[in-house]
C-alpha cells in the first residue's frame, strides 16, 4: 500500500489536516474539493495543464549533477532544477493548476498570500496569462525585504497589499487573504501557495506539485538506475518538499525536510489548529501562535503542511533544522562551487547537506532546488557587504 | 434541557422583546468596566472575546483590541480568572478561536468555562463537520455551543447546523469579517429569515450590525442582535461610559420599536 495518502472527505492525513474554517467558507471548500476531483479525473483538464506546464512553464525541469560540490563533500549530489521554471521557482506548477481550475469554476478573481514573493509572482503571472484579476497579500516586513518581487507583481498587473497586522510576515498574509476570501467567496478563488490550509488545499497543492517527484523518479532511474539514497528539500509550508517526496515515499529513499531553526514547526511545535488545518505549530503555553524568525521570508512560517506532520508522526520523513548562519554560508557555497545561486529557502537544504555530508559519504543525495536566488541578492548584499 | 443562555434569551423573546448581546474583548485594559456597563444598560447576555494571535474572522477593530489585550499579557486563564469574580446577573459566553480550545483540551476547557461561570461558547473557526468532539464535551459540562449559520450555506445545510446549536443560532450578517458598516447588508435579514424557517431556537444576527437603527432593522426578522466592533470601538476610543450609553441607546431603540 502506498504511503502517499489520498484523504477522504474529512481531509485527514492520519490525525492531521481537516477543515477548520468559518462556516462562510465551508461551502466554498466543498465546491473546490468537488471541482478539483472532477478536473483531476478529466483527461481534457490534465491535457491542458500538461500542455501549459510544458509550453509556458518550461517543464520538465532537468537534473543537474553537482560534480564540484559533490566531490568536496564526498557525496553524489544531484539537483532537481525547479529554479529554471518560468518565474524562477516550483510555485508555478501549483499556480497554473489552480488558476486553470478557477477559470473552470467560473471565478473572475484570485487572491494569494506570499512570503518571499515567489508565490505572489507566480500567481500574478498566471492571472495575467489567464485573464484573472489578482490581489496579493504580503506581510509589511516582507514587502520591505523583497522589494524587487513586489515591483514584479505590480508589473504583472497584480495589486499588492502590505499587511501590517500581527508579525507582519507570511502567517499574517494568510490571515488577510482568508479575510478577503470570506468577503468575496462568490467571485474569488483563494490561490493558496502551499500544502497547507483547509481541505482540499494540502491534497490539491500536493497533486499539482507531484510532477516534480514523478519527473525526478523517472530521471533518477535514467541517470542512476535506481532512486537516490536521500531526498532533501526545504520546508516552510512544505509544497516543494511534498512535490519531490511524493515521487519517493514508496521507495527506500531517506526523506529529509529542512526547516529554519527559527521556524522549526515539526521539531519544536505541538499539534495545533490555525489557517484551517490541524498540524504541528509553534505556539506558546496558551495556544497563541508564535512568530517564526528566519533569514528567508519564504520559510518564515510557524506551521507546516499537515501531510508533513503525518509523515513525521509515522517516522517516514525527518525534519531537522539549520541556523541562519549556516544558510548564509550555504548560499555562498553553492554559488561558488557550482555557479548556481540558490533561493535562500533552498540554501537551507544545501546547509543541511553540507553539515551532514560526513555521515552520508558515498551516498547519492537528490536535492530539490526549488527556486533561484536572484530575489535574495539585494538582501545578501546587505548581510555580506557589497564588496565581499 | 434548555440551557441558561437560551432560557435568558427566551424570557426576553416571550415577553415580546428583542435580545441584545454586546461583545467585549477580554483582557483589554478596563474591559471589565465596559462589560459591567453593558450589563447595566440592558444587555441580555455578553460575549467575551478571548484574544487569539490569528483572528481570521475579525476585522481591524477587534484585531486591534485583541492585539492590545495580548500585549497587556491577557491569556485565556487570566481572563477566566477575572470572569469568575464577576457577578453581573446575566449569562456570559466566550468567543474564542479553536486553537485555544484544542490546546487546553476539550474537557478541560469546558470545565474551566463552567468553573468561571461561563455558560456558552462561540468558536467561529470550528464548522459543523469538525465540531463533534468539542460539542460533546461542552454538552457534558453544561456549556452551550452556539453554532454559526452563514449566508453561503445551502438550504440542506442550515437544518443540520441549527440542530447542533445550543443557546442560540448566530446568523452571520454578511459575507465578510467583523466590523462596522454604513448600512445593514440585505443578506442579514435574508439569512435570518431562512434560519428562522428551519429552527425554533432564538436566532440572533451578528457581524455588520453597527448601530441602533441597523439593530432594529435586523430584528424585524431576527430575535436579536450581537454587536461587536461598534462596542469595542467605543471601549477603545472612549471607555466604559460611552459603551454603556451606546448599549443603552440600542436597548431603548429595540424596546421602543413596534414589531
């Protein structure tokens, strides 16, 4: 039996998941669930999506073997190049799927939350392509540290609203997007950007990102003749990780989701309920959600998608964390050794690999390079000093 | 058996009146005085908000009051401790997000509420499908769980929601979050009428009921109103006297109207 869960109407992955939303949103979630299942089973929809992923997003993404860094670390290191997709990250897979679905459902407008801006840019891009109105909510802190992506979204025709409530980061952007959706649910689709939120989002978003794992599985078979020993990805909400894990959960590969030390929901959190889902969540002794702190805006999230909580609870995947200092080091390491500037999010995965390589000597490690680092260059210049 | 909250509301309704339930953010500096002012000026029951870090159903005013309360050190425990000392003579309910309940544990939270003298709970992010375990614990402890009916609910859903409701049915006044609006949404009375058709429980309209005139308009169909942001804004800007004046004004308007 597959470890990959297809949740029933209760939206559960083991004890996790569910649909904890205001009554107003329940019919919309049910409608979305039915529409997704109908579309996913429809060869025409799947054909349209495959076509657009190929012709517009540039799929399949290739594998790149890192000979230099691999030699240095004593491992065989292979990258799945989601950074080479249109808009520069894996986010486009999900967004093209959801906007195609939104059109099919007759919606005229999408709202999205964004942290680093990658999901916001992908949403704005897909909205422009599909002729949908788009509004993106982004924490005020993130608007400041990701100014380039804010401009990019506006260039694409999206409205970007800075969110000043709470910690003014990703979790507050999700709150604000949900408030918008509560008020506009009849005309608007909430284009949620990760494997989180109320059912069917965690399942649906994973299905839209499965293409990463399915491609990688076949590509590894061609390249290696077998699955890799270790599959590594960074985890904020966890969409790129679920995408690549879904191709390997039923193999012997070790699955590793790397969280930031300041947002280690699985390691330091407890089960809780926020943003429509039951999952591991960083919270205080009274159940108030704590603020995450990470150098990377995209991982600045105190929770994690429910399927990751499930995979952790059954021991199928592990969720270690790395510090900001290790991440900043790893960002430079991959840039210098391979000529690939990773997104700060993915630098978490690089950091874990670099730290743990001594215990993985001779093993083959597949890492999902889920985004490119162009958006982070200005921030890194501030951190490192321009002349370095 | 009819619960304390439902009984109190029924007394008002059976006497030909309409119910008024103000909302006060627990833990906001001076909140107890505002709560007393509500009780002294004709409230039939009071909804005490337990502030949460991520209040997705709330607009700017209640968000702000929640944030101030949290920064002042309010916790569910500290609020319930204060509630325990109140003796205002009308039923008290709490409005809290589900993680507060889940984190404490269903049975413990229900018994903590009862021990503090709270008779009802409204959990706006716990829809019918997820509510079973909490409702069972609340029923066992004698806490009435108010269910929300939303304008988006199809006809077949409403009777299932109202069947699970205790205390009253909270008929959501509009598509959107809590906050004051310049006029009552037409969906408010439309939904209240749909809900009234499928239940004998008291039906109160909340979200977007902003002043006495709108309260009277909603009560043309409904059995009463819940008033949140309009009360909390006065608590923030002017204090308990203004809260009392406002609640008293709504009370007089409801009592003076002919139905």
